[in-house]
């Protein structure tokens, strides 16, 4: 027996017509914004927040909240993909490009590790966060980023699974060698490309 009567066409909500091309394999779309945190939510006030880039020789460059907010701001609108299989289309953010933050940093490093208040870390090859591919963001949907989602500021590397986007970020270390982070040492894939389903190290 046919489950659909003749002439019935499933209608997709506006804007989802190309979900097939836009949705990486094994993912489903959500309109919500799930919270995934490995520990408690740290409460950090902007006045005591700073961001530090440390190069492979230990040289540090830091911005206070005000200095960070005075840097050129960008407003990326991007799709995000969590390894637990939810994806969210068209999320809009405001923040500073890693290109801007790395502009005056002297480095021959090939790798980077983001580190967060609370001890979370995540590693990426440096080329994954340059050329307009990554930001430190402080605003989501026009509002200051909620603490649950990483406020006052988090990493945003949308072309990799969302665990690479460190919440409550406080800095990035540049290294001449790879140094797997929190989930990467716990069995997640070292790279995490959602289009190649790089979910787990053993898969
Ligand atoms: N500091 C920190 N950053 C983190 C995490 C975390 O536990 N701690 N979880 C990661 C994971 S697994 C995901 S899917 C996203 C979730 O972000 P959200 O809670 O804003 O959806 O943050 C990533 N960044
Ligand atoms: Mo995740």
C-alpha cells in the first residue's frame, strides 16, 4: 500500500531546499542550538578576559577585551557541524579573524592549539585557521555570546567538526609539532573534516 497519496509532495521549510548538498554525510539538521560541554560553564567577565597568541619560541602577544574589540571585526555566517550528528545552517557571528590576530606574529609553526578557561584544548594544523577560515567570536545572532556557548569569546572553525571551536577560549599556541587536544587524545579524529566523516580516530 502506498504511504503517500498521488500528488503529495513533501515540502521543505524555506531555505532548506539545498540541504542535500549542504549537509555533510551522517548529519541531521537542527533549528535549535544544543549545548555540549565536557565540564561546568566557567563565568568570565570581559574585563578580566584577554586573548594571547604564543609563538613556537614562547613570544606572546596579548589583547585585552577592549583591545580585542577595537580590532577589525568580521561577521561570518556559516554552517556548523557537531560530531554527535547535529548540523545548524546559517549561524551568524561577530568576531576577529585569526588572520588579523596572527598578522604581526613571527612564526614558522605548522600547528596550533587553542586553550580555554577550564583546561579544554583542541589542536589544528595552522593552515586550517588562516586565509579566512577561523575566527574568535564574541557575538551570536547579534547578542553577546551566552556563557553556555562559550562567552565571552570562543573559537569558530566552521569547516571542521564543532569540537575544534573552543569555548571560553583564552589563547592559541603555535607549535612546530602537532599536540593533540582534549577530545583528540580521547579518541576523536585528529583532523575532524565533516565532509570526510573524520569523527573518530579508529574509524
Ligand atoms: N572549552 C570547551 N570548548 C568546547 C567544548 C568543551 O567541552 N569545552 N565542547 C566542544 C564540542 S564537543 C562542541 S560540539 C562545541 C559545542 O558548542 P555549543 O555548546 O555552543 O553547541 O563546543 C566545543 N568546544
Ligand atoms: Mo561535539
